[in-house]
């Protein structure tokens, strides 16, 4: 299933004004201080990522649960997962990182699977 994308009309009518307003508010809040502007943009980008992906500790716990559930094996190739570097793969991206919506896979298996789905 392809990830949802905004239509041209939605980009023009919804996203463009939101982005313009956000940039204007960042400029206002920073008061012309480039360091504050940089820090605000970084913090906003990080926290927006958390809205989609969850916070890092939540994903660490989820990886541990998936590793146990999958008996330490990659959900794609069935081989043993490394102690570090295994990745959570969402079945449906918009549903987030949950126990039911993810599997734990090797990095290489994840890349190959994404290519097959024409995501990469």
C-alpha cells in the first residue's frame, strides 16, 4: 500500500499556507537571532519526527519486544538478527510503530524489500 500523499490542491490550499505561517512564526520568535532560528527549526523538525515515529526509547522497547516475538530472527529472511542494527519495518506507514504494525528485519533485507515495493 502506497503512503498517502497530498494532492496538488491540498499542497496549495493546506500545506503552502501552513508552511508560510510556520516560517513567519519562526522568524518572529527568533527575533532576528540566527542561532535561535536554527535551534527552533532543529527542535521543530525533531519533534515533528517524533509525532510520526514515536520517541527513541519507545522504539527501543518495541525492537526488544519484536526480537523476542520473532525469536531473534529476521522477519524477511529468517536468519539471526544482529545485536545492533536491526530495523523496525512498518506494514502501513501511517499506522505508526506498534507491535501489530511492525516487524524486525536486517538492514539489507529492509532495503531489498523497499526496492521490491518501489519505495527506494
